[in-house]
C-alpha cells in the first residue's frame, strides 16, 4: 500500500486515448501534463495507461483489453482514483466506476477541482462552483451516480457532498442562485474598479499557457511577490500593478490565469474575471515557455482562447520565455515568424527585459496623438493629467480658459474628448 503525506491524499492512475496521427513524444508530454495537473490537485500518480483508437468506446471509453489493463493497475498499485485525460460522457464515467470500483474523473473535473482549491476571491469561488454544478448536472440524470460513496476528494471539492447528492431540481435552483449572486458581485467589482478606468493609463495583460512563467515575469517587472511555483494554475485571480516605462510613462500590468489545451466552454467561463482583464487590455503580452517541446501547440491553444474572446486583433507581443533553458533556439523560428512582435528573454535572470519594455513603448508611440484643448480654470486636474501622462508642447492662459497643446496617448485623448478642440493622430489620421 502506498503512503501519502501532506499534499498527496489520493493515489491515482491516469489514462487516455490517442489517435494514430499523434506521435509518441506528444503523448509523453501530454500525459506528463496530466501528471502535473494531478499533482497540483493533490494526487500521486503511480501508473499510466494509454491506447490508440479511431474513436472511444461508447460504453466504457477504453477498449475491453485496455480496461482490463487499467483495472489491474488500479488493484496492483492500490489506487483509489482514475483520471481520464479526455472528456467522459456521464454513461462512460458511470460504467468505468462500476467496472473499476474506484472514483473516476475526467480532465474537465480535474481542472475545475484545481480551480476550486485556487480561487481566493468571492467572485472566483462563485464562478468555479457554478461551472462545477453545470458540469455535474447531466451526471445526476435518472438514478445518477451514488456520489456519496465516492468519499469526497479530487473532483468533488467546491459545491460539497450535500449539494452533489441533491436532485436535479435542487441543483438547478442552486445554479440560479449562484448566477444571481455572481451578477451582484460583478456589479460591485465594476463599481470598485471604476476609479482605475477613470485614470487614462494603458492596461497591458500577461497571457500564456499555464506554467509559462507569467508570474515570474510579472514579479520581475513590478517588484511584486505574486506566488510563483512549478505548479499549474498557480495564479487564478487577476493581479494588477503599475509599471514605469523607460520613457517615463506608466502602464497597468495584469497577471492572469494560465490557459491550457482542450478547455471546455464551462471551464473558460470559470475564470471570467481574469479574462475580462484581457478583454479590456490595450496591449497583450503572450508569454511562451520556449523550453517546452510542445510550445507551438501551447501557443496555438492560447490563440484559440484569444480568438474566442475577440481580442486577437489587439497589439500582441510574443515573449519567448525561459531562453536560458533552450538548447536549440533555431527550433523557435516558426513561432517567431508567425508572431507580429517577438521578444526573447528569461524572466528568471532578467535578460531581455529591456527589449520587452522597448516594444511596449513602441506600441504606445504608435498610439500617440497631438491634441489641442481648452480647459476652464476650475479643471486644473486635467492640466496635471496631461503633464503626468504625456508631453505638454504649448500652454497659454487666455481670458476664457487655458489653451494646451500636448502629445498624449489616444486613450487620454478619448477620456477628455469634451475639452479637445482638435486632434492629430501621429499615425496620420485626423479626428475631432
């Protein structure tokens, strides 16, 4: 019998199906990622079972022979949990549990469980609970799953056993209550964040595959102490800090949850608060773990989410991080060629950070406009704003107010548009 200590409270066997086109190296990396997910959730993986099939078995997901192999692994290793690296139907999950006589969860349930552990804000907790209940609802159909016999643990955290044992009607009522409470929390957050939106400072969001090094880069740029560890989804709730650029201007930098491949829509919705920071951002910094053999596929997974959010057309800087661990830089050429702007750096040792800051400044310069404003004498706050966020080119005190000609970001120009008499965007287009 295996002994567990501290974090690892469950013994798990992981399994997956792959199609013939998938190579062995990709399978190894994919299963290693599932292993890390299980470790993050608090399980110790003791065995792996994989199978190549054209399609999953409708009843048991795995073929009969592999199901027997999986059962032998469960018994010999003393496992109390099986994690499938695909999405199971309610029928497949129920049949597997009956056949293996242990708890069976799929990849979606595992990720939601990690979210349940990591969410710190009330909004984050509500979002995860709502996603879990929506995931569990079809699994309570008919006679359902005897969830009480599963004894809690990974895949059952968050809503709690008493809610999971409820009938479909009670679960639906709970979903409605959560949606109403979430709406109130979001409205309150929007009111609290309004002062930040009133100050015209460019927002830059860090995005990337989970464990790409976003939080390390965030800490290096801001001097903050956001949690960094070699675990997936170390960051779940958004964190914001101000960063002063080499040209003296200031931006707000946002650290966000790491993305991951094959995320169902219900899971994407579970970290909507973080994704809203991406939607509202002026610049997106896409952090890629350049040392990972599957960096191309991870990058594609991030872009899929960005496309889904409708933000793929924003200015994006691709950061090839962990370059100190890359043995063959030429292997990254495809990534560099497909990205609009690319910076190679190491967030851990700080090399290449100046290049990243220069790219941000360059994007900001592309958004500059020369504006002429007429300010009443009781709006000296706007005059201070122009000095703080831009460059004042001319100032004149007239009888009817203060005339100012200044070079500012278009965000600033838009925020004070009621006072703007003329505007010339430095990219060549004119606006009133």
